[in-house]
C-alpha cells in the first residue's frame, strides 16, 4: 500500500492537504507571534530579564493562578 492509500485511510486527501498547509503557515507565522505579543502586553513590568512578570503562576500542586493586573488600571 502506498503513501496515498495510508493517508486516505486516515481521511486525508490531496485536496485536504492543499487547504491545510496555508492554514498551518498562517498559524505558525501570524497567530504564534500575536499570542506572544498579547502575553507581553497583559503582563506587569519587572526589572529583570525578561522585563515582564509571568501571567500564569503555579499555586500549590494542581492550581494555576492567572494574573491580569494591567487590565484593571493603565500600566
């Protein structure tokens, strides 16, 4: 069985790959940097490297705290 047969078994066709590849390209080069900039814009300023405090912080073993201090007042 060739590669096309194996891909067809999982429901992937050539037309599907042609459509999915540009979306993966957009995800990689637009959405990922956008999320990084969004994360930095919502974080607090810190005199360290990197120059911002983390948004997510582990509290205990199974809890995750989200700090959105810049939303309530201008930074």
